[in-house]
C-alpha cells in the first residue's frame, strides 16, 4: 500500500540532491527535537540518565544542547567502556531534578524524535515523573520510519544508517553526536523523498501522546489480559471511572490510544494516577460487577449506568383500556403483572407512550396523555392520526387490542423463578457463581461453599434493577429455552466463549423449619436432563 505511494510520489516530483539544513529547518511544519540519551543501563524504571543530547530544529533555526548528568548511582564498567562516560566525569554534574523544568520547557510542544524512541521517551518520562513533572510528547521513532521508507533494508540500527546514507558521525554513543546523526538522517530523507511523502510516513509512525502523563507505562503493562473490572483513580484517590472488559489490559490501553481517543478519555488521561483491577471469571461477572460498582461508587466520568432515584413503568391490567403510570416505590416491578417499559422520569414515560401512539395511530385521549372532555375529539383525530375511538367512531376493543400489541415490545418479564438463582460462569480455570434475585444482583463468589455463606448472609432483594434486567433477561430466557428443549449438551461445546450453567435454588415451600439459607440451596428434583449438565453459549450483546 505505502510502497505504491512511494513510487507515485517519485514519479511526479524529483527531490533535490542536496539540502540546505537551515532552509529545511525553517520549512518544517512543526518544530522537532532529535533526542538521544546515555544511561546507566537498559531499564527505564531502575536505571538513570547520564547524558542528554538534543538537536532542536524549527522555524527559529537549528540549536544544539547537551549536558552530562549525575545519575547518583555507579555506571557499570561495560557501559563506561561503550560510551566513554565514566563515574569521574558525571561526579559533580547537575542532577536531572535541577534541570527538569528547563528541559521540559525546551521539549514542550515539539515532535520528539529518537532512535528506538520508546527507550529514550520512557527514560525521560520516568525522570520527569520523579521530578514531579508530567511529561508528554508526540513521538517519532526513526527506526520505525526507516523500516517504513526502506522496507527492503535488513538493518535499521544507527550504524546501518551511517553506512547506508553516508552520515558523518561526530562521535558515537555520546548523546549529542547520536542525536545529530538523526538530524542528518532526516536531511538525507529529503534528498530521497518529497516533503509530502515524508509527511505521510511520519503521520503513519508517529505515536500521538496519549499515555497518561502521571501513570507509568509499566502500570498498564502489568494489568491482566483477562476479564474484569477496572477502576481509574485520580488526585486524592478520587474515583474517576469504572469500566469492564474481557481483556482489561487491552481495554485500558485503548482508553489512552490516539485511535479511539474521545474527549472523556483525554480528560481521564490527564487526571488518572492509578488503576485498580478486580478480576472476574468471565464477561457476565464483569458486567454485573461494573453495574454494581458504578451505582455504589458513582465515579465522576460514568454517566450511563448510574441508577436513577426514581423508576416508572406503564401498567395495563387485563380489565383496563387505559395504561396507568406506576412508580417502583409503590409497585414491585419484579413481580407485578402487565408492566411495560422502565423510565427514569414521568416525562420520559409519557414521551415514549406518545411515540408509540404516533407510530400505531393510537388515541392520545384514550391513552390518558391528552385531556379532552368525554366524547370530544383528540388532537390526533383532527389531523387524521387517530381512528376516532375518542368520538365513538372506532370500537374501543379494537383500539385496546392494537394498544396491547404496540406495548408488547416493552413488556417487562416478571422474575421467572421461585426465589434467588445462582448463575454459574466458567472461565479458563475458574468458576464463579452470580446470585440474582428478582432482577437484582446480590453478589458473586468463587465456590459452592462460599455460595452457602453468601446465601446465609444474603440481604433481601430490595428492588428491581433495570440494568440487571437488561443484562440478564435474554440470557436467562436462552438458558431456560435450552433446558426445556434439552439439546444434547455436546452440541454446544464447540463454542469457545465462556459458557455458564444455571443452577436453580428454591425457597422452602411451606413451614420452613430450617434456616432459610439451607433450604434455599436445596436442589429441585433432578430432571431427565439435569440442567447442570447443559452448557450454553454466552449470549453476547
Ligand atoms: Zn382520539
């Protein structure tokens, strides 16, 4: 793909054979800093910087800057030999700390260019963090740039570039000399390719600064690549955000990658100080825990899952021709018959019903949405959107029938079990039991024994939870359908997604002499097809 671009570009314009460095610097669309570091070793967390070299290039011209640093730790002999920087040379030199502020200003807002840039950028970020400065830059790695522009070349190390392009080293393995080689490489590119094409290549390999400045890269690397819930904390341990994923590490990374960056992620990236993870066995456990934590902890940047204070639904009993608005404060949504939809406000409930009326030519007066005197036409009748049940021009029974059909899609399913259930979810090696009662999530545990303990101390379900209802209704229906038609369990095993099994636990029928918990766990009489033996696909949204 890109190779074609290269050919096309060469076909239309011929780059110059010689470049004037000053003219090139002044023509750059944005200032750049070519950076090289010498260090006491290869570990950005433990080792320290001994020398910084910077070639700054931009509209103001070209400027070079370099300094030795006292790393406050000995330089291993082989590194002293490689760089020629000895312990004696760095003794008494400034510490990074004392230079940090000035260096941050020097680098600020410029494209950070380095060879194996991850190394230099990582070292600098860590040193800046120790100095209390959050450092962030767009990073261009010249190894990646070389690979992209010269795909047939086998080697892309600095020595290879020197040899291939006839660069003129002022020294080797010293910071400023190596930084200058990168600047020479950059000039050389402009004798081979047009600025347009180089610009495209730079776009392709530049890593936009999106890493949270106050969070070590290693903190994200250390996250598990498995299901769970992650919590982002900011200054003063404020909870910023709670999220879930089947691959926590990849999801957290994507929050801070330029590809997916949205305004909220940018703000979180600036504020985040640490990440906490609660592992789950699979996706369902992560969904349930996320829903629970968001409601409990009310993170600053979560909006969707917050539980609203009030909850409404339309109730339409068998005998009635007009739906009534009911509140979860007075009606048990998990057990009441003939409820349609859940809404967080009266207004929301009314506009949803009005939309249905429009779509299905229902009468707003008959629905109770419009106050008119009995026998007077509703607004819709006058604009021919109501068939006239309000003025007796259409039969009420037919209207009621259509109203029921229109509402059917919103119908709430009452809790289909005698009592709480545990959903058994299988992960790669573990199992988890999620306890649900009346569309309310009561907790998860890792073993049957712990399940006993949980049920022993289980709080009574206090109310219908619309999130849990949304998460589980179809999954549970799928489980029940599979149990009643009893397909051979093996036919479902080809699915590699996490499967879970349903265990039903019953309430005592009558005269519960035993403690409630023991009775709760008593199993039903096993059916010919033991539900425990059924493995079912995870119903992915
Ligand atoms: Zn009408």
